[in-house]
């Protein structure tokens, strides 16, 4: 069982990583491939050597693919800047992943709304 303090530290570090990466992506990366990208979360491995960075990209799948290529190209720079800003001896290896949860949530809500509208029209027609 993991100690609570270690788990809390990893959570705080993950949030600090998320904030710094988001700052870098929003304002300091000059790669034209990177579009509107939001960092939705960082999942730090138990040993702290790697982190999955969940990003949400505005636009279609082609825009997302281009933005992910730009992020992969800037990975070393981002890692170096994180180590400097957070004063880490070793910044974790970063793995960027698309976070499609918002899109999936919107789709589920859309389907639920359609189902509600259909049931209302059926109830009206039955009366």
C-alpha cells in the first residue's frame, strides 16, 4: 500500500506539471503545427520517471494529428523547461495522448437529448 504523503506529493507534482506544460504550449511554442491545445491532465507514473500528458485539441482529426506531431517535436524542449521551472533533478519522460473524453461526453449527451425528444413525440402521438 502506498503512503498517503507520497501519493499526495505525486498529485501535486502532476498538477504543477500540467500547469507548466499548458503555459508552454499556449504561449511559448512557436511551432505552427500546434493549434488550440488544452492540457486536461497529467498522470504521473508511480516511480515519477514518466508522465502521460492528456491533451484536448480543438478542430478535426487532421488538426489533432498535426498538433500531436508538433508536441512530439517539442517534447525535449518542454521537458528541459519543466526541469528548470520546477527545479527537478530529472523531469519525467513525457508521452502526449489525445483526451477524447469531452468529445465522447458531448456525443452521449446528444444521443440522450435525441432519445428524450423521440419519447416526447411518441407520448404526444399516443394521446
